[in-house]
C-alpha cells in the first residue's frame, strides 16, 4: 500500500489520467474504456459509479453538467493514448507530496516541521532535514569532480527534488530561469532510468544527503 498527498488541481487531473491509461500502457486493452476493472468507465458515464467512489472532484474541473463533464474527461484521457507520459508521481517531494512549491511548503510548515524525524519513516526525514543548496552542490562536485557539466545537472536535480527551495531560489543559484530548473531535473531523472551506473551514483548521493 502506498499513499501520497496531492494538491487538488492539475496534479490530481494528471495523476487520474495516468492511472486510467495504465491498462493501455500494459497492453491489457486498446482504449481505456475497454478495461472493465478500471474506474475510468465510471468517470465517463458508461456505468453508474459505486457509492464509495467519488468522481466529483475530477469531473468538477470539466463542468457541472454530467454529460458534458463525462465527454470532456474522456477526451482529456484519450488525447494521450499511444503517447509517452511520465508518471506524475516522480515529481512527488520525498515520494510523499505532489503539488506546487507553495503547497509543499504549506504542508511542511503545518504538519512536518514541528515533528521530530522518525528513523522508521524515511520520507519524514527527507521533509524535516532538507539539505541546503550549497551542501548539495558540494556533494555533487565531489562525486563528479572530473565532469563539471554532469555535476551541475546532478546538483540541479538534487536541489529540485530534495532541497525544498523554490524554483526561483534554485534558478538564481545556478544562473538559469525557473522553468529551466524543472526541465533540467526532468531530463536528468529520465536519464537515470537508462543509465544504471549513474542512478547508482546518484542513489549514494541521496543517502549522503539524508545522513
């Protein structure tokens, strides 16, 4: 079992779409509405949703009239059929909170900062003991000293994922725009999936940051 806290806006929408397209990506069906064990059919009006399933939050973004919301949501999901889609969960902070920087900061301030880090809860340790940008840069340089370009990319990725600093702050530190931080971090993370040695090295850096 795994649960994450999600900001109720485009983050929830993207995650809903990603989940409903899982059967298509897995080859279990051609179209998401063909998979009978998915809640997608309930979200597009092909059957009546069970009482325990609340579709109001997601469908509410597409209108108040049910038939219109059903059709718009269906189009929203199907526009990515056959296209590559990154799991929104990879953007979750400490694999626990998915949302905007302000949302993450609010949750941390209200519910995390006052709690002592629990060694049995790695995610809580990450949220409480957020490493400073300068420390991340130093550790990345130590690991990739001979490759300044790679060290910079790794540092940006680690700062974006673990420092808790706003994009503006990270961007100013590296001399780039806010949007470039997100893009660079996303590309680096995709590279980690293809390069096992790099992923292993970065994994060791994360452990150092958590110590």
